[in-house]
């Protein structure tokens, strides 16, 4: 089994602080019992420690979680992506918990990415992410030019409004790898591809992923919004631009091609839910029920 990355669902007790109009999580149900949060709570309240290693005697869930992480490593997975149905930063205690388990693996994960809109990231939280070993921050961005429009598209609550550019600069100061994941809404149809590439370069991006919006077969409110607001013109121009101006770097394990443009790695992701069948798994998903799946949207994809 070849695995590109392991997506870890960071449990969020309450709903996500955002309400992204194109949210993939809201296109399918989440029928997975949260079995790990109670263990995380115990870890924070009553830690047992031997030789510097934290553990939970008689905790099946802890052992299950450890075994799933070790399973991914044993099968050649090198990358962890902290993500979920909410913002990962909403649960800093879980992030500490994951870090402690990772440190006990035979060979700990060294490449750890967190996906975020940037909400709730401040000096303290960014320093915390650095301390627990996160190496890449991937910003999900819906308008890279207009902060107010970006906040509107992600449904950011008034009390949590933030300046995306200031947050990106904060992340750069802490020397994270900076990935800009641009959600291809039709706002981008108002700009040329060169204009967007120049903007990414200006912000200091190391990697840029252009993400085609995922539309399910449910035809719910999210799907209807995407049908009306997904980029068409920009996407088509982007494909041609990358072929003409990019220097081919190689094919990633999950099938997408990577190109060097202005010293940035540029990837077009037109299969974010990994629906195409390939010999290599784009990712496995470690859910809050302590089990691993190959798909987000169906329990039938159980692996271990």
C-alpha cells in the first residue's frame, strides 16, 4: 500500500467557527463516534508519566490511535495533515495529544502540515504549532486580493475577523513552509493567472495549490452554491498557463503534476476528494473514532 499522506481529523466539540460556502464536510454526513476526545480530556487532567513518555493504562482508544499512526508509517506514509470538519486550532489540547503520541512512534512523523483558513492564528498559537512539530501551514484562501471578500466566503464570525496578509506574514516569521491553497471560486475569473501568480510570489509562498471545488451528487445547498460560483474561465486559463510557463518537477504519488513557476511549486488539484481510482492512495483518513479510511464520505472505505 502506497500512501501519500495521512489526514488526521482534529475533533471539534462544537461546530466549526467558519461556515465556508463550499465546505466539503457539509456535503456528506459525519457518522463517526468521537472516541478520542475523552482520552484527550483524561490526558490533560490526569497524566501518568514513565521515563518521559505519557500513556493511559487500560485505554483501548489510546492504543488504537497509536497503532493507526504506526500503521501509516509502516506503509511508507511520511506526511501528516492536521485537518477535520472544523478548524484544527479550535482544539489545541488534541494537538498536544497528537504530538505526544507521534513522539513515541518507532519513527515519528517529521513532515506535519496544518490546513487552516487562518482564523484564530495569533502569536501564541503559531508558536505552539512550531513547538509541537508542525512544519507547513496551508492556508485555504478564497480571495487572495480582497480580505473582506475572503472572510465573507469562509463565513468568518465578526468576533473572529482577521487580516489574512498579517497572519501569513506571522507564519513566515516563524519560518514555516507556506502553502497557499486557492479555492477556485469565480472571484478569480476577474484576474489573470499571471496576476494571481505574482500575488502568491509577493506573499512569499513556497507552494501553491489551485483547488478545484468539489461538488457532490447530493445537490444540497453547498452543491448549488458551487454550481453557481465555481470558476470556469480562470480554471481553463490556469491549465494552459501552467503547461506553457511551468517547469515540470515531477508527478506526485497521487497523480497530480508539480511545476516550478517563479521558484514556487505549483499544483492543480482537480480531485480533492480522491475519487479517481489509482494504485497509490492520495491520503488515508484517521477519524475521531480511531479508525482509518480511504475516503471521507463513506464508512465502507474502512482500512484498519
